[in-house]
C-alpha cells in the first residue's frame, strides 16, 4: 500500500468513502467539494481518484460527478472492466437517481424536463439551454417532501450532460440550494454546500453479469415542514 498523498486543504480519507468493493469494481461515496479526477494545476490534483489510488493502485475512473455533488460512483479495477462499464454508460444501460433540495414550491408534483444543452463558451464552465445547437437533455423529477419555500426532489437523468440536473432545475424556476453556478444569491446562501446527492446507481456487473443496485441516502436534512 502506498503512502497517502499530501495536498493543500486535504480531505481526510474515510473508510465510509468505499461503499462496496470486489476484485473488479469499487463503489465510492464521493464527498461534496472533492473533484472526481484531477483538474488543471497542482492545487487541483487532489480528487477522489487520487485518494482511492492509495488503496487501489490500478483503479480507473468510469464516470464523474461535479465537484460539489456528493454520492455514488463506480470505478473499475482493471482495463477490461473499465471498457465494459464505460460502454454501459455510453449506451445508457445504467440507471442513476439523485436527491436534491430546491427552492420554491412547484405547481405540480412531478414532470419531465426536456431542454437541450450546450457549453456557454463565454462563461465556462457554465452550461446553457440552446434549442438550435444544444444536445438533447432529459430529466425526470418528482417531489418527495414540500415545505413553505423549499422541497426535496428525486431526479432521474435520462441523459448525462454536464450540469444537467443543476441547469434543468434552474430552468424549471427552482434552483438547487447552495448552487454556486446557477442559483440566485438568496438560494445560494440557503446552504453551505450544493444540496445534490447521487443516491442510486444500477448497472450490470461486467464479470458476473448480475444486475447490481446500490442505494445511499443523502446526509442533508429534508426541508422543514
């Protein structure tokens, strides 16, 4: 086992980050505020991957979560499994669900957001809705609990665009609390972190061929009644 890496503002690795592991895959619980993979510059080298490489030197990233999003990710422990899992994500053969706390009070309890997206090149890394040049983006949403000015929502992305859930909820008129990219100042200051968590992840195990379902409820409190 390698010595733990050192980083400025280092996250302390916790065994709770590893939700499940076998000889082929690792299911990780990524903390909010930690990158999935290294970013540009030495100050952004610390990430979930770099921490897990201490225990699993051959580990490979399959998909990502935004830095400020917490929750479930699957990583591969060899090249063959990495190829198989990457194909499942590309072919949309996986299933993912999230929970978020959003501002406001929607007029209906569930719906479908179907708004094409692309990068806002003048304001990167922001994304934008664009009906001419955007790529298709679809999200299912359902209210789980409502308070006077915020609600807990289940989000199911059918596509996997960057910032899709954050931008789609903003476009619906209900930004996610603590969202430093898409929320208004009041909604941003309602939480010290982005209240978005990947709660469910399902896919076919590349070796055993079993359909696996993992569930990890969010740690943030539901909105007060």
